[in-house]
């Protein structure tokens, strides 16, 4: 399957648009969080705010405690990344 120059440029353009939209969405989300409300209603959409507490494994502490046994609990996962860089950027 061949990928065209136009498709690469479209992907780059979409990534730029997504970055702009994400920044705008994050700013609004931050404002909602700071308001300390549970729900915000618009004319079309309703934002419901939920708060949870997650438990995460502290990798540094796990290495100290488990030492070489840590490898027994690890698994390899293949990751494929595509980076797009504009030729127009300085």
C-alpha cells in the first residue's frame, strides 16, 4: 500500500488542528475544574465532572523492593510511533 504526499500533508495539518483544539479544550476543562462544580450545562452539551483516586505502582520503589525479580512481572509491548514535522517550521 502506497502512502501519498497529500496524505502525509493532510496528517500533518490534522495534527496541527488537533493541537490547537486540544489546547482550547484543556483551557476550558481547567476552568471547569477550578470552578469546583459537579455539572455544567450548555445549550447542546452537559459536562459532568467526576473525581476519583487511582492507585499506581511507584516504579522506583518497586525496583528497590523487588530488585532482579521485577523482570518476572514485566512484559514487552511493541509500540509504533509516527512523528510528523513541518518542513515550514523554522
